[in-house]
C-alpha cells in the first residue's frame, strides 16, 4: 500500500489456533502454560510487530485487517483506533448487545466486564496493518491459557455467541462488521475482483520474501 501498488484493502480472516505476542515486553510472561501444553491443544505461538500484549486467534473469531493509508482519512492514530472500536460497538448493537470501548486500564471492546474484542494495530508512514479480532463463536477455553492482553485485573473474555446464548458464526458476523467499518471510516467497502485479489496475493508473496531476506 505504501508503494501505491494496491488501494486501501480490508482482509477478513479466520486463523487456526494461535497465540500472538505483541511488542509489549511482558507478552511471553502472560502465557500461563508451556509450549508443550499449547501444542497439545492444537495451537502454537507466534511473535507479531503489532502493539499490545498476548492474545489468541482461532476458529470462530473474526479477524479484520484494514490496510489503509491514513493520509486519505485522518493522520491521527487515536481517531483510527476509536473508529475500530466504534465499528465493533455498532456490530454488537446490531445483535442486540450493548458494548463499550475499554476504559482506564482496559483495551479493546467490552460487554460489561467481559472482553468481546481485541484491537492491536501497527502504523508505518501512516499506512495501517493488523487490526481487530471479534469473538463470534470462538472456543473461550483457549483464553484460560493466557492473561488476555495482559489484563490481570479483568481476565474475563466473552463472545457474541456466549452473550446471546445462540451460535453467531463468522458468516453471520462478517457482513455486519464490514458495514460498521464502512460507517466508522466514512468510506465504501466493496468486494475485490478476482484480478485485484490475485494482485494482492502476488504482492503479499513479494513482501514475505523481502521480509525473509531481511531476517
């Protein structure tokens, strides 16, 4: 995106079970179990260049990675994070849940004292990467293996399905979140064409090769 090869892009993903460590030094310390126990549960640990602490991604969790040039919006990181928070709050409201942005000592979006979604972003030359993770129907037991986001005082994690006592899958949550992101960023979000998707895939391969050579 920084080179102008692609336009602003939104990636929607559902990861295999993985614990990601953010740039905060205490991330590793907030993993409560051994790597062998994590492997036995079918998960693994990955380091990330996003902000924040340790979190979990896995099936049933909707992950959204906006790759946008904030120069076309507002060069204001607080505004951008607030827009991500608002999109999650609007998504929760569409399902009848009252959610809120994290207060003092909290990060992400919450329903009462239970964390519904995590936010962790990286910005280089005003181009964003990483994003948000909304718990739709994720297995919440994985969060027992960590101190989610390093929040020792508020460890409870929840999901749309848990709060509503019915299954809210990725397919049901995704279009609602996309609409909410479009509202929060005041932009139109349209599906990529096959040609655009292939171009993005080719560029990601180039970026991965470049990163590997740099290491």
